[in-house]
């Protein structure tokens, strides 16, 4: 029986926020095993993981960048199937309108306050570009996108409606949240939700090895 060749495109921060944050025992995630469990009818050719390196001081948790680096090393042990594609993580001080809104003394604007604004740049366009390139060059027979971000609606609609490409969706999941309505309205071949059981069954061994030595799961991520 022929199994269609599939590439999987993972929005890393979206997956983390929607499926992993706030949960114990799921963050040491082997993306290849997850793809195989969630898509058993397909032959997984490649998993692309789109992310950006966290900057020290950008998050309240000072150890978050260190844990991310350990996880990226773990993913690199699957380099034969998993490719990491980086965007940029920006941290800027900006003046934004304060809440509750208070009128400036000039009467022409709202009072503002200085905030630390953090944002990830490049992931959306990198993911869309790789997805389009792979499907239009027949690098795979179906592209499966792991995201709940409506920014991918345009590329998906173009691929499915104009070029009749095969696209599937895997929605990251967390209790009390719903799949994005715009994404659900696209003409994809299927739309599924990643389950907690799939996440739990897709964990790396607690200790891995690479050319630099041993890689241990961060203690905070152990059940």
C-alpha cells in the first residue's frame, strides 16, 4: 500500500504556547515521533522546526534560553529527519498607550508608558516559503502544517485552491482553547488536533548523546 510522502512544518513558538506551556512531562518532545504518531498513514520525509533563539533577559524565566539551547541540541540528534530553521527574536523598549487610557495634557494624544516588547520575527514567512517551495517542486506529496496561527491562511489557500496541492493541518492543543476559525475554513485535506497522549508518547530519552557529549533533559521538564 502506497503511503504518501509528507513533510511537516512546525511553528515552534505556537506549538509551545498552545500545547506545551504549563504542562508537565511533554516539553522534551521528539518531533519526528510526534509526526509519525499523529500521521500514521503517511511516510514522514522531513520535519521542519521554525523557531528563534531566545535572548537573555527577554523572558521572566532567566533559564529559558539555556533550556531552549539544550532542546535544540536534542533535536539536532535527529538531523537526518529534522531541520531547524531560525528567525529572529527581537527585544525593544517602546512607548505604548497605557491602560486605562488617560488623555495627555496636550489634548491631542493618550498618555504612553515604556514597555519591553518581545517578538519573534521571520517564522511565519520562513514556514510559508518552505511549504510553498516544497509543494510546488514536488519535494513531498503533502505538506502538513503544525500551527494555530491565521497568518498561514493565505499561503494554504493559494496552494490548495490555485495549485491543487495537498495540505493538512495539525492543531496544537491545550484545554479550553479552540482551533483557529480561519484555518479551519481552508480547503485542506484534513485538520486534526494533537492530543495529550501523543505528546506524552513522543518524549526523547532523558539522556541523549551528540558529538559534544551528553544531553540531559532540563530538570524542570521532568515529570
